[in-house]
C-alpha cells in the first residue's frame, strides 16, 4: 500500500518506498493509519487539564501555555500580561504587574487581604483597594518614601517636588543640601561689610539696608518705621528722614 491509496484517515502520508508508508497523525488521532481517537487516558495535555469529548479531548492550558495540547510556551508577543509589562525569558515570559494587580498574568485584582499597602492602612472598594499612607510615604501601595522624610537638608527646609526635593537653606549655608557653611570669601553681604565667625559670618549693613545678608532695602512702610521722629520719605537709595527742629541724625535719633 502507498499514499496514493490514502491510508491515513486523519493525518498526512509519506511514501517510504519498499517500506510502505508513514502516517503523521493530526493532534487528536493515533495509530498506524491515524484511525484511533485519542482521549484523556493517554494524557495528551502537556501543560493543562484534559476533558473527554465526542471528538476526542479538550485541553484547558495552564497559565503560560497555549496550543491544542498545551505544548507551546506563551511569549510577550502573545500579550499575556493583562495589567503589567512583559519580558521574554528562556522558559516563556515573566510579568511585572502594575500596582493593584497580581498573578502570573497580572490578571488578579489585589485586595486588602493581600496586604498591598507597605506603609499605611488598606480599605477594600469596588474594583480593588485604596491605601491611606503613613506620614512620609506615597504611591499606590505607599511604597515610596517622601524625599524629605530623611531630612536631607542639613541646615535648611526641605520641599518635595515631583519625587525629588529642593532645599531652602538657612542664612549662612549653601549647597544642594545646605551642608556648606558660607564665609566672607563668598561675599555674602550684598550691601554691607562682612566678618567671619565660628558659625559662618556676620554682616554689618549699610544705613539703608537690613537683613542677614544686607539685601533688603529699608522703606518708610517698614515696621517699626526707620525714622524715630519726623517725616519719612522713600527714595531710590532707601529713605530720608525730615527731622523736627530739635533733632538730627539719619533717623532723627539725636537731640540737638
């Protein structure tokens, strides 16, 4: 008998000369002429569970496998990760789930029973859960420490900004983390003279300026007002006091 006689009932035939023929059976058939229907007793599902049917069997594949006999490993090109990112590996793929989902294919919505909130309390709600983060933490799962939690600004105030921080330094300090002491060599006194001290520096301001760095122009509206007596007038250079007849001095502080 040869392939021209169509001996393979459910498969493809290959002539083998004097040896006759060889049948390559379809998935659900076996036997020399592919005439025997396979059922679950022969364990056809490589990675899954089997159910007998009138047409042979049906496989329900384990996660990560596909094909009629569950013999094909899924890959990222099959988009297996429902709520996460995918990475191909030697034995198939691996999913990195978005916050709020778990499981091999990121197909299971996380609930409070899974303890998702790393630094906070959890409340179940429709479609998942919500975390109330402890002070100093943020993120869907309270997994991210606030940038200012570690007090990175040595001599200043820390301000959180988009996952990072900026420092507002105290007078006398500079640097990204306010960890560098300012001295007179950096000329910190804008309108005045400078004197180095063990704690940094001290400014002696020019008459029309005030502030730690002598950078604020004194105005008549300041409290207390600069003129102790008389009438105060603002000018481009600061202020001028119009003193009563019995007083003199820049701030009318001297009795004639």
